[in-house]
């Protein structure tokens, strides 16, 4: 059995008309379309609600939306399974999620990863083929899209629940694939936590773990006879033109007597994607394999992540200390960051660390923030 796993699928203004017309050749090119069309089972992550009504939720970050008629192109792609456990599926509120689910059901497109509550959202999907059972589980890190016991949304990765779900699924299936929507955008390596979580998912029964969400190709490792991919990049999501968004990979899984995982490099075009040419494929895979070797070095992941954290921390601290857009610019350009350095003294940093690191403080802080936000 041949299975293709694709990354993030989002119709945008650049290719909206191609989706409406169902013009897959213009979206994918002939060579890639031929591979896609001739694959038995195709999976992708729909990282946008499908709705004609704009009712954006309050959140940090963009609120995505694709018009209802773009379902034409999504249907033409003929995905066997759509996963919805991501940080954008609730961008247009419950109505946006409901219209997305209705559009998928009306077009006979199977989906998992989101639902009317966390119990509904956490249900897996099982492929049955010639006596073979493959379980698919989809989950996301905790952002603004997550379902609860009472409210709709995406399936949260909860180590107290999700690992049990995966272990149970493995007892029912020959193979288990976990699509984990998490990690840091535009970072090509796993964080120490992401690697720890992914490895634990493998230990609980997963044969393949695919970490999506980073919008770039990352690295992979073989662990306990299973494969973990830390970032595959987008599928069709033509939004930015940069080193991260301009190429990605499809994950090509072949199961006969055993499971074999290969990678198909793709590159973006003005309005869609295409199969990488020979030179592009060589460069993409060479860098991918190089990073995959690097993460096996003792201490590499921690060292690399520390470097990334040092580069990123000022942006977080400016938000935490309420600098805002203009105060941030003034501090950077006129004062060379003096105001931030003065504010982020050791006492304040220790307090922030404790609020975030301690489970009891973090739980109370988050509950209080949500309560205060609702009062505004």
C-alpha cells in the first residue's frame, strides 16, 4: 500500500480561482499531479476554515479563511483523509468550523482531528486494506483552536490522554501514524521537548510521527524502528516567498512486508507547487539529510535550541513587559535596547520563569488571563 502525507493546505488569494475551477494541473504541474493521482491513499492538513462568513476569533496571529467555493479544488485533489487538528481551524469561530465540517461531509471527504468537543475531536481513523489496519491519529499543541469537554475545536495533544489514545490504537492496528501539529515556525530542528514528546509517542506505539506546523523542512530520525519527521513544510499554501516556504516534502510511505518511508521534494510556484527538478531535489534532500545527521550528535539539539532561544527572547520579553509596537521601535532604534535590558532585570526574569515553569503558577496565570480577557 502506498500512502502520501502532505503538509498544510490553504487556498489563498494567489490561487483562489484555481481552487474554484478545480484546476489541479495549474496548482500542481503534470509530474506532481501524476504522482498524487496514482497514490492509493492521500492525507493532508487543512489549515484553514472554509466559510463565506468572516467571524474571526480573538487570538494572537492571523485569522485564516478560505471561501466555500474553494472546496471544488480540495475535492478534486481527492484526499482520502483530511486532518483538522491545527492552530487555525477555529480561526472563524464555531460557525467557521461547522461550515468546514459540513463542506467536507457534503463532498464525502473523511476527516479527523476536530469536532464538537474534545472526545469527538480525538477520534482516530483506521485504514483497512487487504487485511492490513493502519491507524491515523491527529493532534495539535495548545493554541487558540483547541476543543474542550464542552466546546468545539481541534484535538489537543495532552500527554495524560493522547498517549493512552495512541497506545490503544496500536492494539487495534498493524501500524499507527501520528500527525502532530506542533513545533516552532521557521525553525528547522526539533526542540528538546518536541523530540522528547515524539519519542514518547513512538514508545507508545507509533510507527510514524509527522510534526507539521513549522512551515519549513526540518529533519528526521529513526527511533525504535520508527520514523519521526520534524517538519515537512507546506503542501499548497502560497503566502510568503522566503527560504522556508519555497520548498517542502511529501512523505511517501510504502507498506508491503514492512514499512518504508521516502521523501518527495516539491517547490512553490507563483500560484501553486510543482515537483522539484533534479538539481532542486538534490539540494533539498542534501540539506534535509545533513540536519538529520546533526541532531544525532550528543548535545546538538540543546545547543542549537539555546542559540535560537537567545535570538528570540527579546521579542517575547517586549510583549511580556507591554512595550507595544512603537515603544519597541523607539527602544531598538534610539536606545539600542536599553529600556528592555533595564526592565528585564534578574528579579523580573526569575518571576516570569517561575510563573511559566511551575505547573501551579502556570495554571493559575492562564486561568486568570482568560478571565481578565473575558472581562474586557
